C-alpha cells in the first residue's frame, strides 16, 4: 500500500491511501423479468447491503452507484489483486447467490494513457 500526503486547502496534510491493485467495473441488473417482486425480500436486500458494506470496508468495493435507468442493480468499481478475487466477491453477494442478479458488464480497467508522460 502506498500512502501519499495530500494538502487540503486551508488545512493540514491528509493521508490518502493508494492500493496498487487492479480495478474492475461491473454493471449488474436485477432479474425482475424472471422473478416476482416478492423474491426480493427485505431480509435478502438487507443482507446484500450488509455484504456490500463489508466489501467496501475491506477495500474491495471502491465505489458503488445505484442504476438510474429503472433496471435495478448497480455499477461497482472493484479493486483487487486479480480478476478471480473480484469474481469471488461478486459470487458472495446474496442476490447473486440466489440467482436474482445478472452481471451484464464486467471490465478490467487500466490507467488512462492521457495522464501519462508525453512521448
């Protein structure tokens, strides 16, 4: 792990932790076409939220957004040593385990070349 001190305007230096792992983007959707609304029980959704919070606390989930297009599901920025670790994290989600969640996009990400040094 790399720690960098970043100045905040009008304040002290703040440590920012950079985990030098790979990043991945997933977009999921709830399988509401195959399952009735009752299948998405409050207990199951609470378990999903708790698991995502745990993965966030562990640094595996870096950011998460709810889909705004009405499909249900989320876009998640993951960070892990390799793709298999992210797949294991996805497979640990209660909605995925129950077959109620599809991963419609899964992309490994790499640094944007435009921020690199000029050649």
